[in-house]
């Protein structure tokens, strides 16, 4: 089974692209959603986060996301420590999920494939690209945060151009270029690749 990674900067529209693949019958593992789930449901991870940020990080089994976000975006070293806890748990969870799939290829969607080194586990990397101004606008609309906060998050991610250079394919999601034909063509090529590696 071919393993395809889909990545891109914040607000690039990775999830939108993945939802189209899902309608084509391709299973998608959303790393961010999995991480959020594990932060409240994986006992070892929960203990590690409490140790890092304090027991009051959780209230009635739910993580105080605002508290964690305010700490990690102000202190990059804390973000690194948090990622060092979350990534191995999410990678393991993703591997278990992939073993249960039966489609010709599967997709794993994540923002930090290259930063974390997990791109090495994929057979193909696909980048989703959008202009920074559009990414900022989308993120403000989606998350209800200020432009300053979005720029902070962008600063914590790999340069968009560098990220796209490292991908095998790039999908343009700029609200001008038609998205569906790009995805259908990519789907066709990925099915061919999947059949050739059987």
C-alpha cells in the first residue's frame, strides 16, 4: 500500500484537499486531529503533558488548550518539548491506523512532516500551496484569532517555498486555480504508482 503525505503551511487548505480525496474513497489520517484526541485519551501522553505544564493543564479530563497555546507560542523550547511528547504517540497511532486500511493508497495529513522527519515514512509527499495573505485570511476566519497570532504560527513553521520544493507534487489552492482537476489528476497518478508497487 502506497503511503502519501499531504502537507502545507497553516491555512493552505490541506483539509479541503484531503476531503476531496475522501470523497474518492481514499482514507485520510489527520495527524492534528489524532494528536488532539491522544492529548486527552493516551494515559502516557497525558502524564507527560502534566509533568511539562503542570497538573492544572487538565480540568475534568479536558486539556486547557488556551493555556498550552499561550505558553508554547511564547516559548519555542516548550513547543519543542511538547512536540517531542506528541509526535511519537501520533506516529504510532498513525501506523496502527494504516495497518487496518485496504485501499490502494492512504493519506496522512500533517503540517510538520519535514520538520519532524516523518516524511521519511511516506512514499510520496504532496504539498498544498496558497499565498501567505490568503492563508492568514483563512486562518483568521477559521480560528477566530488575530493576524498577529497567525503570523506567530507561520513563523514557527518551515518556509512555505522550501516546504513545496521538497514535495513530489504540489497542489495550488489559491482560490483562482481550479482545485478539482488537480486532485483528480493526482489521484490517477497515485493509483498508477500504487499499482506499480504492489
